[in-house]
């Protein structure tokens, strides 16, 4: 049975491994070189409290994670967060994205956020479909803003207004 729980410090190595799969094989992140757990420590430390980081786990194995992060530093943006979801390659297609998305959006509502934003690299149709399933709406496209895998990448932005 899959459980969703708050991420723990001991999860950092596997969270880093999952992230690095996307660094090496996808355009889901614009990092170009893998990172170490030490390099990801600051990211990990920025989560907790108002910025939850949760994992999907089964039989002691972390299979994916989701987080809410600060959208922008200006105070007027305090009601808006950015969403990230990453699933281990070996566990994709099992519905983990839906489980993580459901829980992280529940937490966003509990934390009284107004808007959740996601930036999705154009061509990541599975992520677009997942966001659509939860009511996210397309709100814009930044063309050719990242260069990865020898080509310029566009980023699509989606938002969900929680308390419309």
C-alpha cells in the first residue's frame, strides 16, 4: 500500500536520485548536470511549514515526491506557490502523480494559499494532463527560455485558483 508522508532528512539521497533522473533524461528541469545530496540540502531546508515536501512510499521505498515552493520573493506573492512533482522512472504510470497532487493541493488549501502555479516544459503531455485533471488552466507560454538537449525549450504555465 502506498502512503504519502512528510519528507524526512533521511529521504534526501533518494529525492536527489529521483531529481537527477529528470536532469539526465527529461526537460522537466533545466538543470543540466546532476546534483549531490549536499547540493540539494538548501532546497530541502527551504521546505517544511508553509512549503511542504511530501513523498510517496511503499514498503519503505520512496517512489516520488511533491513540493510547494515560494513563487516569488515579493511580499504580495505570499498567497501564491509553485508546485513540483517528480516520480522515479521505475514507478511511473502507477498513479503516484495523482496521489501526490491530490495531497499537496489539499495541503495548499489547508495553508490558505490562493493560487498554485506550475511551469511545464512544452512536450510534457503527461504533466499537462495531470494538471488538467485537477483543474489547472493554461495561462501562458514562455518561448525558447531554456536550452537543453541541443534545442531551445518552451515553458507552459498553468495555474489553479484554489478559492475562486
